[in-house]
C-alpha cells in the first residue's frame, strides 16, 4: 500500500479546516447588501429644499455613516426581565439563554427613535404590556449610541448600518436556536418602530426579505420620520411591501413652522394608516413640536396586542 506523505496529510487537514471555516463564516457573516456600490443611500438632500436649518444640518454632517454600538435586549414570558446582549458578545451571544426563547411564539422587535433609547418608559411599558397580554418573545433594539448624535442627518444615515446589525443579530440568534423544537416556524416577526425607528423597521424588513431569512408578518410604524425620507428608494424607508401587514400611526403631520417641516411623514406608508386627530393638534400638547410625536406612543400602548 502506498504511504501517504506528511505533506498530503497536512494538505488534507487544511482542506477540511477550510471547509469548516468557510461554513462557519457563512453562518456568522451573511452577505451584506451595503457592499454593492450601486445600492441607493440615504443622502438627506430633501431637507435642503425648504429649510435653512436643513441646509445647515447637511453642510455640517459627515459624508459617511458612523459605525457605533448597538445593544439588544431579549425578554419572554419565561424570562420577563430583559437580558442585555451587547454587540461585543458576537458571535457567541454569550449572555443569551435559548431555553427562555420560544421560536413557536410571535417575536416583537421594538426600535426607538431619534434622541431616544431602549430604556425609555414607553419601550419598557410596551414590553411589559406585550408579555402581559400574550405569550411571545420581545427584542428591544437600543441604538442610542447613534440616535443621540447631535446632527439629525448623521443619525438618519446610520440607519442602514444599524439595520444590518439587526440582520446579523437575527441570523445569529436563529443559528443559536438550531435544534430547538419549532425553530423552523420562527417567522412570526412583528416590528414596532417610532420615528427613525419606524423607517429602520422598513429597511431591516427589506433586508430580511431580500436574503430570505425571515418572513416579517407585521410592521407597526409610529410617526415614521419625514426629514431625509421624502422620495427615497423604497428599500430605504417603511413601505407596505416590507411585511404582510403594515399599519402606521400618524400624529405629527401638521404644517411647516418657521420654515421647518413636520417631523412625521404625511404620506400613507402602510396597508392601513391612522391619522390621530387628523395627524395634528394632539391633545395635551402645549408645545406641539415637542410632544405630538410622542402621542402615538400612548396610542400604540392602548391598541397593540
């Protein structure tokens, strides 16, 4: 029998290692749509048309998105206290206990808006409400490291980066649940996003759909942000094609004040669009620009199930 040389054995071992390594990389790093130079971008050119403030924001913004930390919190009926999973835990998701996550149940993903965070009262209140009325999983996306950027344009441009982080997170979470009963049925995703978070929900759902990772059953948009999203490509904003059912609540679609456009989107974006008090002049709002966009947070807590 012909002896196998040490060199051939080494080559064979390297081949096996390469196969395993490439498979591992495929799981951890799914292809990113952002790598395509032809892919449309959020330029925010629309805000310069009618506002001097918009022109200043655009002129003082950075040209490229800024890669910043994104935190994920997971809660369920089995584990009501949300577990924080930092980006630094990738790819192992070390803080995650798969036994507390039931893939046969609906998973609601909550995304806050500009100048907000995953720890604000309405997000925590929604998490508690969702778990109280039905058995489900709740994921809170905390992108406050980007949402608190002083320049709104910079925060808006970062939505694509955060959306890809969510894409990776869900992909890794699905891999972590491998072998758990009902994993193949984990397609009942429901995004709830406010302001920029509503637009991010649409961007993320588009990515999930294009990669065939999940079926997004529903998106609830709370006052989708208007600045930077007028006339952009459908893949860069919330649209009714992003999920099987898209419902949108509008509370801040009033007239321009001092040359500044309303923060909330006027146009219909879902299968069903609700305009609370015609989308303007919300009750208990002494300073409309400051609190109208938060009225939908109260509405959604009363209506979502």
